C-alpha cells in the first residue's frame, strides 16, 4: 500500500512503538500501582525501602545513659529532665558504636538557653511559666553555664 | 456473510455478558477489602500537636534539619513553628524566622518594632509539618509518579524519579513542600519514615521537651494519642481544601492559617 496519505501514519506508529520500547527498558519492574488508587499509589515500590534505610541521627537519651551515667540521676531529678541529651550535645549518629564524637558538637552558647528562657512577655502562655531573663540586660557577656548548671538548673542549688 | 436472526441474538447476548464481566470483576472488591490487601494495613500514621504546650523553642526544627539532612543555613525546612501575636487593635502579627530553627528569642516580629506586652491580647506558637493527607493534592499533580502515599499513609518523594518540576510544591495548600537545594528534587516531611518504621519517634517529637508533638497510629484505638484525637475536641488545618489531613491540633486558634 503506497500512499502519501498513509505515510505519516507509519511514522506516527513507529514513534509510538519507539516510545513504548524505551518505556519497557527504562521503567523499573516495580513501578506500578501498589495500593487502592492509581492517583495516590502509583510509584516505584523500591523507594519505600530506600526511605526506611535513611540513617538515624538522633539516638535518644536511653542510648546515651548506657555509657554516660555521670549526669543521669541529677538530670532525671531536675527541671531539665524532659530535655533529650542530644538537644544540647548534638546528634549521636554512630557515636555509641564507634566512640567517635563526629557530629556531636556540644552547644554551650547563650542562644541555646534563650530558646526557652528569653522573656517574651506572653502572659498566660506556657512560655511565660518558664523562668526567663531579658537577654539584653542579664549578664550579657557571660555564657549561661558559667553560673547555671544545665543538668540541674534549680536556682536554689546554685553555688 | 449472512447472519440469521438467531445467530445475531445469540451473539448479542454473549457480547453483553462479555462486556459486563470486567465491570463485575471491579466490583467484587469493596474499598475495605482492597485496603486490607495493602501491606501494613494495621497502621495509619497520625500526628497530634498540642499548641498550648508549645513555647516556641524551635528544638524540633533544629532536630528535624539535622536528622533529615536539610541544609542548615538554607531558608527551607520540613517542619517549622509559627508565632502569632494578637494585639488590642485587632491585628494579628505572625512570623517564623528561619522556620524558628533558632527559636523565638526576641519580641520583635518580622524584625519590626517590639510589641509592648500590655498591648497583647493573646500570643501563641503553632508547629506545622506535613499533614500526610488522605487525599494529597501534591500527589495528584505529580506528572511522573515520583510522589505517592504508602500503605501506612505517609506521602513520600522518590528522589531518583522526581524531575523537579515543582507542581507539588504549588499544589500543597499547607506550603509544606520545598525544593531541596542539594538533591534538586521536591522535599517534604515524612514523619521521619526511617524512624517510625523502626519503632522510634520522629526527631521533632523526640526533641520536644514540652510534649507538644505526638505521633500515633490512627488505626490502633488503644494508642493513648489516638484516644485523644478520637475523644477530645481537635481541629485540622484548611478543612475546606478537602485533603483530609492527618495532623490534628489541640487548642487551634482561628487566626492560624
């Protein structure tokens, strides 16, 4: 069948075939609908495991006290008991296994304490219930930890 | 070709049955049955934020950025905390400097004039994160199938499949998505999927010293957090978009957008 009318059709068919062939080789086998809905569950199944394998950085205080019991009791009885070790000491990553301090950068700065203890004057909020200071007046040039023990911040116990 | 009335009728009936079969095959499975066929059908992750407990320390934001390898000094973040201050003149002042990565240590809002405490009617902090919607509009608009909802309800981004077109970033009514400056793909909160699937809590939940953030399994009605969502008066954000969010808020103010 030699027709100038049909010729573009063969070109179109060849193009579609090429796209389908490329798709066959390029799209992974596990790509498809995994779940109820084509709209929400159309994906590459292997990616779920890739996200599950993402490395954990914050290990939790329970892991820290396995080795570092020196401040455990004091901290547990203090007003700061709810604060995770890694909030100030930095994420543990593989430190419990390797012993390498790596990512654990101890934060001794005023800015860390001021996150909670800067007085914003919001009466009636839980922020106002926290003992707070005016950061531009209260011992501006000193680090908080020079006077306050972060593991037991009770003012009664201050030396 | 001849066709007697008898053959025509026979073929017509056969054709009608054949045509109806696939439809019947689709209807055999009810939505509930289909759901039970999905992996992890006993888990549906949800989140509870107690806004009254949040003091705006931003430890959650800091922990999130470190845990999920979000460039620390880039103005993007998976979760953030907003500050709202309502003054006597009826105006609402809201800000979230660097997503509250360093907390709120200043009375100045948006770097402007500090608001005098006597002028304040109410002030509060609202943590925000991905709502892991039942009907995520961000997933609907993805042209390549690079973002999707898992069987346990978490919306993930396939970094190797995303083409970085940014449709999802615009489609999210909560403004949760952003462009990852390093991987050059869409990025979003996934409740720390690598942690919750190991039985750990998300980094933000663990970092919060005030118990303002909670993760739960919405399908486990004995889960204490799920019980709060079921029994207490909780609110969701932007109900009018119909996305069916799964982050619930205790004490949400009408000023929060």
